[in-house]
C-alpha cells in the first residue's frame, strides 16, 4: 500500500516542473518510513481515496514535514477520507501546524469545541499575579500548564491562596 501511495504521489508530481521525482524519493528515504509505519493506508480501496492521500503525502514533502508530522497528517487524512470521501484533506496553507490543526478540527469536532470552551474558562480564572498559563491537550487529557516565579515565602503564600481561589471556581 505504501508503494501505491508513493507511486501515485510521484505520478501526480510529474506534472510539477519545479521539482523532480528523485527529490521526493530522497525526502521519503531520509524520513526512513517503512510499510509497517503506514499500515493504516491498507483501508484505502478506491483510486480516488489513494489519490487524495497521495496529495497529502506530496504536501508533507513540500512542507518538509518531519517523520512524525507526516504520519499524523496521513493518518488524520485517511480517517477523514474513510469517514467522508468528500471532506477536504489537502489544504492551501503553507503552515504545517495550521494544516494539522485544520485536520484535527475536522476529525474531532466535538473535542475541538469542548477544548475551546475549557480553554476560555481556564484562561478567565483569577490565576496568581505573574502566573503564566498555557492550555494544552496531552492525549486524552486537557488542562493548563502553570508557571510561577516565586522569590520568597510571602510570594509562595500569596500564590497558594490565589490557587485556592482558582480551585473554588473550577
């Protein structure tokens, strides 16, 4: 299956005079991808599905995506193609992170909405003065990373009481 997607991508790429097949093959080889890394592609059955994923593969090449970003994007795109063959998986953006986030929003719309609500709620809480918070999703869990700069026991006491107020509002 990996070979099919790579061949489709290379055939599509033949129409692009700015680059050549050898560059794509070289990029692919530097990523050290193996067929076992892309077993999820085996669920693709139709030519249309394979072509759409090969377009994503080429986009990963053009954006010089890392090995893990390429796998994440291809997996999300494959899932989206299988869920809805008409969903747009190739993006016009030139920012890899923006594209990956677009795919995640399409694939996990409920999680995206609930994450945004949680992020807004957590960011509006009365965090200790000078605290830096950053909303994050780590696998199945969402929360905030909290950084405090404490220089004295008084600072620590103030931060603890402020965190108690945050705890009451959660």
